[in-house]
C-alpha cells in the first residue's frame, strides 16, 4: 500500500499555523460531543511540544464539530477540522494526508492524556531509539487504563490493561494511541478503508513486518462505556471473533456483518445471536474444503493466542495482591511459552484446537437460540 497525493475538499480550517509543527495529533470522530472536550482540554495542557490537532469527523449529527470549532477559537492551538463520511480508516487517511507534522499521533476521541508531559516524553523516547538505529522504523503505543464507573475494577479490565503493555501479535490497538514519524508511516502505508472495524489492528500488525512497536512512557485513559453499555462478556466475545477473522483473512464476515461496531450513541445491550447466525450462513454455501480450511486457520490462530490464558491467571494473582497491570508477574505466561506452545504448535495441535472451537461455536449458537426463544 502506498500513499498517494490527495486533493483536499470540504475542509474547515481554523487558525492552522503556517509553520510545520513537530507533531500532528489526529482524532477521528463520530458523535463525540460529550467526550471530545475532555481530550481537547488534556491536549491543550501538554507542555514542551509544538503540535497541531486535526479532528477528522465522519458526519456527526450532534455538536462534535461545534465543540472542536469553539475550542480552536478560544485556545492558541493550531487546529483543523475535516468533514467526510463515516469510515474510520478513511477519516484517518484523510487527516494523515492533511497533516504537516513530522510525527503523527492517532487518538480515539474518548481518550484522556493524564500527564502534561506525556506526549513530549513519548517523542523523545522514540527519537532516542531512532538515533540508536537510524535504519530502523519505530512506532509507539501507550499503556491503557480504563475509566470505569465501579469502585473496583473487574478482572477483565485488569487483563485488558495488562495486555496493552504487551508487544505480542494482536495486542496493539488504536485505543492505545499510535505514535510514529512519517518515515515509519511510509514504510507500511495508509489504513484500510474496506474494513468497518479493526483497521487499527490491521495497521499495527502490518507495521510489525516493517518495524518495531515500543511501549511508550506514560499512559492513556480510555472510557469503558462500550463495555458497560453492551456488556463486558458480549463485547469481549465479539472482539475475539473479529480478531480471529482479521488474522485468518476472512473478509466475508466484515463485508456482511450488520452493526458490528455501532456508534456509541446508538449502543445498547449487545445481541450476539445475529453474528453467530451470520457466521453459520456464510459457511453453508462454501465447499467442504473451504470450510475445513477456515476452521483449521481458526484453530491455528486460537492455539497461538493461548498464552492469554496465562496472562489472565497472572492478572488474577496481581489483582489479589493489589499489583498494577503494567507490573504483572508473568509466571503463568512463561509456563505457557515454555511448555504449552511447543507441545501444541503443530498440525495435530491445530486440528484439535479447531475441533474444540467448532464444538464451542455449535454450543454457543444453540444457547443463544434457546435464550432468544425464551424472551
């Protein structure tokens, strides 16, 4: 994928500096009137860094664009508002083409930057790594912390926070923030626009083959509103399905899945049955060979992700001890890496895992259908 020249259109420009800032902060938005002001205030508090903020809106029907316009009118921060259609990959790409900074930071609108020096420290950290090895491409992501309404965090939140500290495949997502310079961006290209979701994960994994991700100093706080609205278990399960289909390259699911990631203002309790039925219906017309191939690829992916069981056990131990997610002792993960992965990483292991996943899918579909029949 390459970056092509792009003719900008439909752009509202507010006090954009004529000088090239060091950092361009890109925020894709869609009906984020409530959360965007919090992030903009955090960014306005950042010290020691010249930056611009680009809000790339996907057709918000609330006051999102007005929030951004008012902010840029009141504070001495270079700002740009882009207006387009709702597609996060396209929104990001449009903003990247319009950005003038040497460094790019891609943030979700419901993110918070708690410390005023985090962005400057993060860039200095990557610049140091780049200076050590000028021929390499480096990119960074932050440790994630969830803003939850409950006094005590659920084990699942601790697990996700600990997972955000990992450099393993499938652990780096857009809600952790992506920081990279233009050279690193050109090595991988732009975001996919044919994915309704997971464009950030695809980008992260694509970059992995061109450079290296690093955990940045500092952290990002993100809202747990989607988990709290849709249901933690339901969203976790759907996210796991999405990760699998992305990694095995099954594009049909993303093409046909209805409302796989709804606008936050439209979310409610997540119903998994339509997604399980869709998977079943998409598999039916395929040849036996193709179906077996998809299940085998799924078994291989799941087997490679079994280390997460070890992380979950380590997080449970850390929660009991009152330890922080970024300081989780990795005793169980090391055991999985040392014993479980080598013993199961072969064709027979993948076939067994695929069979277990197929049985699990059938049981889940049956339970969801029975639950729907009772309602």
